[in-house]
């Protein structure tokens, strides 16, 4: 530091000490006993314990334990857990589609059975991106168009699905969905 900069630093330090010396710490509501009522929905919440660096619930399960994440729905703007490059490739239709399922002409029950079998088979074959064609339905309000994304997010399909996204017009537009499948890691 130069000499004239050092003087400025000392002035700032002295000013900061003057300002902070006049501050009184706030009393915490949590520990002061001022909080008499507990909200009704809070009574049944599990209490948290901190043991070392791992926070646990009173059930004894670690909060750091791996949990199955729900699939990311790019149609709704979700993107956490998916890198930017893969997200862009999927939403722009630049990932190679390795398998296609066309559900035109099926009722909801048949479509769900075929979709489950298709996703399981595609995951077993190691496919990364598949296309599910639902069709738009009458006036764009098709039953399959509404239900297929829901089915893809729920177990057992949600365990294999990483992300879903509306297809580009060349692949079916709003009547089709790109499905990005999770990679299966081989354990040693």
C-alpha cells in the first residue's frame, strides 16, 4: 500500500469502529422465550439435531443421504440439476433421438402400459434421448398430451427419466415430447 492509501484505510477503519460501537445486538425470538405460540402445522414437524457436520432428523436418517430426484420439466422452466449445454441441446432438438413411441389411437390405459414398457426398454438399451408422440387431441386438449408428462414424472418411470421437453415442429411440436433418460452407472 502507498502511504496516502494507508491513511485513507485508517480513516475508514476508525469510522467503521465508531459506527459499529453504537450497535446493540438483537435478541433472538427463538431463545428469549418471547415466542409462546407454535403454529399448528409446525407442531408435527420433526425436530432437527446437529451432530458434527451432518444434520439429522429425530428419525435418525441423514439429510445428506441420496434421494431420487424428480424429473426436470423444461416445459415449466425447471432446470436445476441439468447442465446448460444438455438443456439447450434437448430443448432445441439437437440431441439424437434413439427411439420413438407413437401413442396415436390408444386410450389412456393402453398408452400408460406402452409408455412404461417403452421407457424401461429404452433405459435397458442405454438410450439417452427418446421421442414420445402423444398427438394434440381435439382443440389441443388431448388426454394423452396431459397425462404422459405426469406419468413420466411419477414412479416407476420417474426413476429412469432425467428431463422432459416439448419437441420441435420437425419432430411433432406440441404433440410430442423429448424424454432425456438417466445414464445407468455400472457398479464395480
